[in-house]
């Protein structure tokens, strides 16, 4: 059985999530959402997603996704996460989570009310290389780390 998944955001991050989800055996991307005129339709056509929506409430009501990936601009994350929870979906939200602490608390409260899982898109936390590096640093392999630079 596949998990019915909707991706919110037809930009680069949303497209990357769709591509990644097509490689997950138990995931089925059923819809992509973007309020931009034509953006959702183009992303759906380019990526082989069956449905495209420009109205979030319509998507949630019509498709009833079990899992929603929020990959839109951060300004919209809180409203979209809360709407997805209220529709009964589990949610993965890309970073940054939202615009302020109040929105973050509202997202957490919505997840708890709905009894649904919530996670943020920290992809590298699961990487074998990153976990090994974290362990190496924690065991003192680099000495005292006081500055890092990543690019």
C-alpha cells in the first residue's frame, strides 16, 4: 500500500521532493500545489504527477493526502502545515519552519490536536557520513571545535 502524498510548492525545493518521493517504494505523489498561475500544472506535467492545484483547501478536500510535504516559501509554512494537519495529514515542512515563534507553536499545537506526525526537512541528519562526523567530533576527534565554515 502506498502513502498518498501531496507536495506544496512547485519551485526547486518542491520539485526535488517530488523527484525523491518517486524513488520511495511506499510513496505515491498524487498532487502538487502552487498558487502561481500555471506553476503547479507545469511541475505536475514535468514530473509526471497526476493532479495540480492552485487552491490548497481544494487539494486537501479532494485528494485527502495522508502525507503533505510543505516546500513553499516560509511565509506560507504555518498556514499550510496547519491546514494539512486539520485535513488529517502527516507533515514534513522544509526549513525555515516559519516566520516567528508564535507560528511555530501554532504548528505544534495543530499537530498535537490532529494526532499526526510532524518533522522538518533536515535531510543530512540521516546521512551516514554526517552521523559519523558528529560521533567523531563528540568523541573529541577534532579537539575543541570553536568555528566552522561550510559552503
